[in-house]
C-alpha cells in the first residue's frame, strides 16, 4: 500500500463543463471567418451555373462566432483522455508520446503547402524527405524496398497481399489460401478476403506460439502466404520464426509480417533477417505519429527484392543528374492503392521522430520492453497470466480470477478510468478469454508504471470485496456507461435541422 | 426456456417446425442467449432459395454477428417483417413471435438429419460445460 | 468482575476490564488470546414443522445468503433485509441439523429482529422461536484461542474450518456448541453454554484460567469494536441500517440474487441496474485526529460528500482509521478527502480494506 | 534521450524488481543469431533545433515563392489559425479511436457533428466518420454498391479523376468487380447516350464525378434516372467540396464519395486528407467505416458512441464490409472546425468568390490569341484551356515567372494533348491572375 504521505496522486475525477451541439448554438448572422473583399467582378451563380445547378443555401449549417467555436471545441476536448494526460496502456496500439516538433515541421511553409502535381524540379525537398524515410525504414526492417503510399496499416496489409498475389501470378499460380494464426489482428482476415484469398486459421500451441508441426501439414501448393504478427499479439516472440519462414519458402509460399508490434524490435532485430518477405509498418504506432482520435495513419510496406517490381506506382527514382523523381511507368506494378503520394504529412512526422533518435531508437525499444516486464512483475499474483513465456513490449493477463466474483475484463478496464488511466485493450487477443492486454510503451516513467500497478492491484482487491463498485464503473466520468443496444437498434447518426437540406433547393 | 418437442434443431442452433410441406425457422433460446441483445436481423426476400446447411442471413448483437444456417432446402414463402423494427423480439420470444422465415420444403428428407428436443438439450448442456470450463 | 460497564441494548456490558484496557485487550486478541462475554447476543431457532423443506424455505425467504449451500455443521454470514433491500440486521446462520437452523443476531436489535423473523416466516412449514435465554455465548478469540480451548474440551478442534462448528463437552458441560466464528478478524471460537449465571461464570473463570499461560485477557466491547473495525466488519446502526442497501455496504458477496426471490431481492436487482449512489470506503487519517461516527466528509474542493460510520485509533495498526460513505467517484484508493473534526477539516486518504488481514499460516 | 522519462538508476531499479541481471536478458526469447550485433546506420540523433533546420532546408528546395494554378483534386483554400490551434490540443491530437466512450466524448461528439455537416452538405441522409481520402472513399462506395445490388459491374465515367479510377481498378481486380468506362461529350459532361447504353441489368452502379476532373458540373438528376432505370445505383464523387456552397447537392445520388481536403486541410503534397461516404438511411448497414451515434447513459444524459460496429473488421474479421481500421478523425475534426467557422454564410461567400475568380481568370485567358476554353458546360473553380502548343513547354516558360501553370491533361488523356486544367480559388488574387495571363501571352508569343 502507498506510503501515507499526502503526495498528489493521479486525478480520479474527470470534471468538465457541459456543452451542447454546435448546431444548438447557431443564430443567423453570426460567423467565425471573414473573407477579404472580392477583387474581381462578382457573378450571379444562378446565371453562371443555371437555375438547375445553382444552390440557394446550405441549410442546417451552424452560424457561430470565432470565440464560440474556440470554446465549443475546447470544452469537447476536455472530455477526452489522451497520452498527454497519462498512461494509455492499450495493447497492440503503441500509444507513445507524440513529439510536438513533428507537428511543427509538418506545418512548415514549403512542406504543408506543396501540391502533389507540381513539377519534380520544385518538389526536391518533398522527394528527399520520402527518400530519407525510405532509407531509414529499410535500415530498421532489414528489407530491400519499400512503398510509402498506403494510408494506414490495414491498407498496408492489403498492399502487401496484393504484392504477394502479383508475384505468385508472375510465377504462374496466385494460389488460393492465406494462413492466419488465431491470435491475429481482426484486420488480417478481413484484408486477406479483400485481396481475393480464402482464410485458413492456424491454432496456436499451448504456449501461444505458432504450432510449427501443424504448419508443416497446412502449407501446400495452395497456400500463398502466412500472415503473422511478431512479436505475437500475446507479446511473445515467435522463437521458431526462421524455421517457419523456411517451411513456407520450401513450398513456394511467402511470409507476411504485420509490423504492428515493431516497437519491440526496432534496433534489436530485423524482420528482413529472419525470413520475412513482406511487412507493413504502422507509423502511428512505432513511429509516434499522433492517433488523433482515430487517424490519420500511414502503413508503408517493405519487401524483399523479388517483390520490388510489383510495388504501387509511383515509385521514387533518382535521375542521372542526382535529382529525384516519381516513376509512373512500371509494367508489373499492382497499380495505386491511394491517390497522390500517400499521407505525406504523416511521413514527415515519422521521419522527424526517426531523426530525433537515430541509432538510439534501440533505447526506446529497450525501455518499452522494460516497462512491460516491470508491470508484468507488479501484477503477477493479482491477475491470472495465461501464457508464461517471456513478454516483449506488452503483456496479456486474463480476468479468470475476478470472473469468480462476476467481474470481467471490461469492468476492470472501466474501473481503471476512475483511477485516472485509460483502459488496456480488453477481450483481445481472442485466444485468451477475458484478455487484459497491456502495452505501456517506452514513454512511461517508473512512477507512472508504479501508479498503474497500484491502481490495478487496488481494483483486484475491490473485485474481491466490493464487485458491484467495479461492475458499475466508471463513476467519475461525464457520462456513465452508455446504452449501446438502443443506439444500435434505433441509430441516431446525425442532428436534424427543422427544414431538410433538400427543401432548400 | 423449454425446447418445444414439435421442433427439430440444428447444431448451429436454428429450429424448424414443419406443418404440411412448410417449415417455420428461427434461432433457439440458447442462440439468443449467447448473442446477447439483438440489434439487427438481415433476412432474404420471399422467393429466395435456401439450401440445407447454407447461411441465408445474419443476426447481429452489439458486439457479435452470427450467420443463420438453413435447416432444410426449399423456397422462402414468407419472412418475419416485424423483426426489422423490433429485433429485441428475438431475445424475448425466440421460439414464437421471433420466427425468421417460412420455407416450402423441397426435400423433406433434410429433417432426418436434425436433432429432436431431447438430443438438442443434451447438446446444449455439453456446450455450456465447455464454456464454463 | 469489576469491569467498567455501559448499557448496551438493555444489557449492562463491560467496555473494558481493569486488568487491561482497550489497547491491551485489542493487542491480546491480535497476538495471543482474549475472552469476550457476548451473552447479550440474540439467538433464534428455526425448525421444520410439517412438510419437508419448510425450515430451509423460511430461512431462504428471510435472509440474503444462500442457505441451501449450508451443510450440517456449517455456518455463514448473512443478513435480514427489508423489501427495499436495506438492513433489518446482519447475522450468522448455523445449520444444526437437516431441518434445524440457529440464527445469531445482535443484542441491540434483538427484539426487533425476533418480531420481524416471526412475522415473515409465518406461512412457512416451520417453527421459529426466540432461544436467546437458553444460551450464554462466550467468544475466545486470537491466534492462541484453539490452544486455550483445547484444554477444556474433548472435541477435536483441528478439523473445524472457519465458519464451521461442532458440539462437544466443554468444562464438563455436554453438547456445547463450539463454532469457529468471531467478530474480531482473528481465528477463534464462540461457545454456547447454558445461560444460568452460575454456569456461565464457572466457564468464564475456567477459560481465563486455561488461557493464563497463553496470556489471555478478558475483553470488553471497546476492544470488540476496534477489532471488528480493523477487519471492516459491519456494525448495525453504523455501516448498515434500514437506510443503507447491500450494494452500498459492499456486502455483495454474501447476497445471492441467483438463489431466487427473497425479501429485498427485487429492490436489490433494481438498485443494481440503477447504479451505486454511495459506497463504503476505508479511510486513514493523514493529519492528526480521530474521525468518529457521523462526522462529515468533504472532497478537496470543500463540498460535503458523505459521512463517517465508524472511526477509531487502530491499536494494532497504530493508525487512525475510519469507515465512511462517499460517492463512488471518490472511492478510488489514494483519493484525498477532508473530515470535519470539531470544526476543523483534517486530511484523510482512501485506503484498501480490510485495514487488517489475518496473516496466512 | 529527451523523449524517454527514465534515469539510468531507475532502469537498474526496474531490472532488479523484475529479477533480470541485464536488459539483454529481456530479449533472450529472440534467437541469438537474429539479434542485431551492431547499431543501426541511421541519421541522427538530432536535437529539436536540428530537426527544424533539416525540414526548413527541405522546404526551401520546394515551391516556396511560386504562384500555383493547380487543382485536380488538391486545392489551396484559406485556412484559419483557429483550426490548427484547436487541432493541436493534446486531448484531440494524442487520443486513440474512441472505443472507450466515457472518456472519448469530445472526439465522439465532434464526429457526430462532422457526420451531420456532411449530410447537410451532400443532401444525403447519413454520412460516416470519414475514410482515408476521396479515392478510397470512391472505391469503398463501389464495393458497397456491389454488396447492395449483388451485381458485379460498375460503369465509370472517364471524367472521374484518373488516379481515383486507378485506385478503384486496383481494388476491383480482386473483388471480382468489372469496370466499364464511358466517354465524355464535347461539353465535357458524361456522354449521356453512352451511359444509357452502358448501364445494364448487370450494373451495380454508375460512377460519375461532379464537378468532374475537367471542372465541369454533371447533370446528376438525369444520370440518376439512367442508373435507376436499370435498378443500378448512382455514385457521385466530389473532389472539390467547396463547390457545394454554390452547386446543388447530388440528392438523387444513392452514394456520395467525397474528398474533404478543401475544408481546412493543407495540400501537404497529397495527404493526409479526409474522405467521406454519404448515403441513404436504408443503405447504412452496408456502409463501411466508423459511425458515431447518439446514446443515453443510465442517468439519462446524452452521449455518443461508436455504433453499428458489427460492420467492422474487428468484429466480422473475414466477413467485414471493409478492412478499414483507422479513419481520419483528426482531419475530420479539422474539417468540422473549419466549417463551423465558415458557417452557412461563410461557405456560400467562399464558393461565390471561387466562382467569380475562376470566371474572371477564364475571361482573361480567353483574350490571349490561340487560347480557348476546351469544354462548353458550366464549371465551378476549375476549367480546361486549349493551347496552340504543348502545355509542358508553356509551363516551362511560366516557371521563369515563378508561376506553376495548368496541369497538362495529355499524360492522363491521350486525346487531350495541348489541353491544361486551370484552377483558381479565393486565395488567388486578381493581380496573380493578371500576371499569369500576361506571362502566358508572352510564352505563346515566343517563336518555337
């Protein structure tokens, strides 16, 4: 138990001001932006576009002043939890500190202002940024080539599988199946299907590792690839990874790695060196670009030499004169997965992050793994640990003990909110019933880890003595648990004005 | 809730009650219990063809989607429109008001492979053991 | 016995004995053994009359724990509830035989409890009677309680697990009920001997005699209260009352809604859905001062948020502790609160409870 | 390292607590031979100042100081400093997807407001919480139409943004979706006759863009009639969302797939942007992407949650409507803030200024000998001009005057050599337009 000093601990309460919808503040004649006066002759839209095409007004749009907009969104912001407020131990999401300098440089004149169709001669700065980031990602992953185009991890996955399909087609047979472990992220199977593959699940063996013997049976001429996450979603490194790659390659299949957990490997080991053929990275995880409440992200895909010809267009090339350019004519390319040059703004932030660390990125990885193991140690005894193998950057407990008192992982997660923390990832991976997946990342101090451990232990105590207190949590937030059932049965997905927009036209 | 003896049951937890050449199909009390609060039901239009053992729709709860498999082959003669606005009926009265479709059987032989109430109850009991274990 | 007496529920009860004083008595129970005269406790017998199962059905109807789970020779903690899910009283229910139960209730609420039980078992195939006058109840509590009692009985105490009981000869008295129960958070026994003054005084003295080399002390209500507080055991009129429900009191684990309807169950199910309005937390004073019953509790912003139900210096923990009702939003461990003590707002902090846990052997 | 909150002694303490002798011990599950022996060869470490200097240097190698007339799906519009100030609040910037509703109400309510604004804007009934960008939104819309109709062909107008069509093609190839392209008419609009001929009983959707890639407004009601005649859906994609301040919304469309970059997001060399899918209520369960919905808590207070989640990958896994995981919440927030600032009148005025400036520019350029408008139908803030010689060569000349000229259409449409797409927004001043016209005149007067 904590020393009985009066040291300020984490705030339990989330106080905030009330605030309605912006539409409810609207009054005719108010506005928050004024335009400079028109310096050319005004035109009559009715005449220019024709009565059929001209729009009279956008009904139901708010009319508010600048200060009202500032207050509205500032108040809304205070209803959010954030990394800037405290530990955000969401397993497999890698919620690490988002350096502010990244935001600054992404907004620079000459960076934010550039148009993707401007001539290459006037884009050398942008292209150098892309080139440098590519080089860094290749050095970190040990792969041979990379595309920065995919807009997010899930799109990176799709790109990766399309590359595999294109490569296998060029070998004569795209094959039918993709193998996916039962511990995989939900995006994996969804992606495989969209890439035109059938999904076959492969069970983990008792220690949570891929069952290599089973794999040996499953890999046939029909199997295009195995999609793995390494370290797995249990936070455990696949110790027989080289052997796994070996089995696939011996049957002409490829090894795809979901790079979601790269935060456990950067500077320690390189997927390119343990048999991975294709992998995607989540720049919004390992490379610290902000999640922003759910995006934007970026999901670069790194590949081995044999897959390079199939990369999406355009690809970055250097001209004889040493300048950089985009090459759009690539006969074997799978085509585009996104317009323009990917989420450039996100790529800029990722590069700023990488430059800040340089080779020191290893220290970040070490601290991430140190934190995860420290928390694991601190919670052993209080919670059930279903898989005992060494943890890397995250640790997965289960609610098995608390279930006896009717308290499940979601209840404990919600109670964490009262202790001033964001919940960990609940009920994932699926192979752990009542999973509690904790990833502290390197951004947490020892003190923050200690407070978290203390909170979790206190909740374990409460689950045993006053379960009802835990099951009805959170008690400290603006709103309590919301009625998701009614929300889904009778969805209200928008505010409605008195007159519908159609009526105005 | 008791499992009507006039019904036949599938391993995927659908029930069917046959009168003449038409069968009424629904999901069992066990199924609705496993799903939790049902929020949406997706059913084919009347006239659609069903094949025994194949999925013909989905039932959604807040956090789960589950396929509905047809116990028999045949043509759908009627679907339960009321469920569109009141999916909760599936939780309230799975063996009655919340029937899903009525099917004109093309192969009454299909029924032979289905469980009767007693064996289904035993089957469910097994399942519950697994989950509690 | 020359003890300092107070009137407790119509009984003259010792608060402390000259030989010790509350602190010494408290420490004796935590480290050695203490003897309590708790003859004031009330006893109710419920037995089958007529159709089988009548007694169990009656007990199930009037109490919140699941008596169907009780084996013969086993007891459990439970409570009698009003229809609104609040407390008539808490109690210990012993299953004496196939269809025979002994309900041990508080002195202060003895008459109320008895009337309430009588009225509510009406209509069940059972016979209930107030057996309070049949027994004198003595509690021998502490790590060396077994050692002390062993000298006075032929019953084998070792196999008796916590909240189980047996009968045996004690001090030559046959068929004495020996229960491994107590109200101190320590290991110990409560024995039920014939209630005539002579017998109870004889047993009292024999136990003190037998306990001498274990360092036994006679203990009064004062120590009984500090001991139960350190172990977060509820006391009627403090942590539980007719205005506090089971969830608020944090007695969830003794309340078995799943066993079927009983008095108060419907209201409790509803309360569960409605969510908690207040919850019982353990407090440790940061500033110097002792919180007492009904003192006001404030949050850091100075808003009144709740009240203290029991408070005291904890002799064994050597801290000033209290139990208090506060909103769930202020229940997290290490939340800072203020308690108004004689016009002064002193700082306290939420700590895990029970404050004291018996060291595992 | 400044981002890492641990002292060496704290690291030692923690290792001791774990019972590990060294940090290496924590990595022992990684086979020795795949563990890196030497440090990575990476540039850095750089201090904050060095990082800023590095990117300033890169910025200087770009187009700073040039006046651009490029649009084509990425537009340079006014942005308020207010938007950035709010976006940079850590509570928005550094929060995760709002799965834990109780501590994500800020993001959730903002999304709900975004969905509302998108509905009002597009004249549709429901809109999602955003997609990656316009091109992926269009692709997802087509796949959605495939699911809704059970048909496997889409008819796509060639006047839809070429890169959007490339993205659609990439996805379609494996989704078993066949694409039939239809030409544009003299006017620059979709060739209605061709459309009528192409749309069949196998067609899932007719896909058009308005204003289209040439800036030309399509006649949505007529195209809807053509699609609906064969029970196909009409998908309208919009790359220049500001147009909706002046142009009638595509209410007849069944699905609108829009790019929202024009609302407060910088061009940023192509991203991140914010895609939108808006549609009819009856289609909502086949709509991909996240959705915020209104709900109440046990005390009856209004709150918001992510709803209809069963459509998404983390529940359906291989049966999901899409594999999309992230949306572009922060970009959607920027758009929401921007539109709240503009408001009803501001958006209308903004659109009117774009229209007026584009008209003025078109007129100025038309005065130059040999320069003519390529298409006759009404346009918004983009229009195609035809030049007497290669646009590429002309642009090279314009660069000397620090002007980035029209986008050459030749590379996208072999039949449209010597044609260039001009974009003029409220940010382009009259003086810049006149400078452009003068420079173009000089460039064309130059003998070849």
